[in-house]
C-alpha cells in the first residue's frame, strides 16, 4: 500500500502511549496506512489497551533520568534506530485556585510536564544529531500560551515547554533534527476527567468550533510533524484548539 505519510519507515518512540493522545498516535502508527514498528512507553503502573501491530512496550518515568535512559536504550535496541520521539507524558493536577495549590503540587506539575520533557530531550537528541535526522515533538497546551485559570502549575509548565522547544530547535537547527510543540486546547481524553461538568462547559464555551478535539485529530497533526515531509519547520507551535488559540 502507498505510504503518503512516509511514516512506514519512521522508527518512533511514543511516550505516554497508554492513554489519550499518545494512545491515538500509537494506534495511528500501527494502522494500515503507516504499518510502522514503534515503541510505546508509559509508567509501569499504566493501564494499557490491547497490544497493537508493530508495537514494542517499555516502561518509562520521564521524571527519572535513569528510567528515561533505559527506555531510550531499549527503544533503540528494539527498533534499530530512533527517527522520531513523541512525548505525550503529562499530568493536569487538580483544577483549583492558585492559593490552594501546594508547592509540592506545583513542583510535581513542573517535574512531569517540563523537566520530564527536558530529560527526554537530552536523552534522544545527541544520537539523532549524530545520524543527521530526527523529529522530536513535545505536547504543550493552550494553557501554556494563554494561561488557564485554576491551572497555575500546569500553565507554567506548558509555557516552559514552549521555551524548551524553541531553545532546542535553534541548538539543533543545522543537524537535520527538528523540535516542535503541539498546543492542544481541550481534547477528549482521561486527562480532562479531573474537570467538573461546569469546568468542561466553560472550556467548551471558549472554543469557536463548539466542541472538544478528538485524540485522533491530535494524532493526525503529530503524524505530519514527525514525517520526513515536515522538513523546514522547527521551533514551531502547532495549535490544535478548534479556533480557540488567538496567536
Ligand atoms: N487532553 C487535553 O485536553 C490536553 C490539552 C492540552 C495539552 N494536553 C497534553 O497532551 C499530553 C497528552 O495528554 P492526554 O490528554 O493524552 O492525557 P492522558 O492522561 O490520557 O495521557 C497521559 C499519559 O502520560 C502518562 N504519564 C503521566 N506521568 C508520566 C510520567 N512521569 N512518565 C511517563 N508517562 C507519564 C500517563 O500514564 C498517561 O498514559 C499531555 O502532555 C497533556 O498535558 C492535553
């Protein structure tokens, strides 16, 4: 079958692949049009869907450098090389006033959403640069671009992801490796289960399209950004917000 995406020959490590957007990326990679071999990584405690064709599974905790190094080594061994890494590991935390958010909660949100992205980046980028090819995608959020009330640590972490991506993109710009961010608004995944019905209704009102995104829609955009065709865009933020993002 023709492979218009170029993904069939892309060896990809998907982190946070047991749920939500990462699950959708893994499913898309496993689909007939891609047919790729890939590594799906998530916490040892993750609840996985049924195994998909071409999938190898490894444990990872992005907050732990030794766990990340071990997962990246296992992925390299399973796939022979790593062409693309999609980092969907993330936590939202409680939606609450900033005065109620403890320092521990704030730091945990930074650890998973931001420091984890840094730890993963430094584990994969040098080898990609040495091979002269690579695609790294991190998940930011509209919360990181515009701020979301009640999500202080999460917004701060996701804004940090944008700075991280832009700095790394420039550092690696002449190596054949691109580093980009996806900034979803609200996507129907278990991540937003922590929101009350009222909070969900408020979020929906902010979206000109009048609905939340689907994990599959996020995966389709990510599939393009990690494809060989996406060769002249680095340090960019791809919105996925149903028209909500204003810049
Ligand atoms: N769903 C949304 O509305 C939305 C909006 C904006 C941004 N995002 C971002 O997209 C990404 C994916 O979110 P989702 O909606 O699919 O959430 P999800 O909760 O469905 O999936 C997140 C995955 O990350 C994994 N994870 C959590 N902590 C981890 C760690 N320390 N190490 C490794 N894996 C870990 C979880 O086990 C889970 O499988 C996240 O970064 C999230 O912040 C989601």
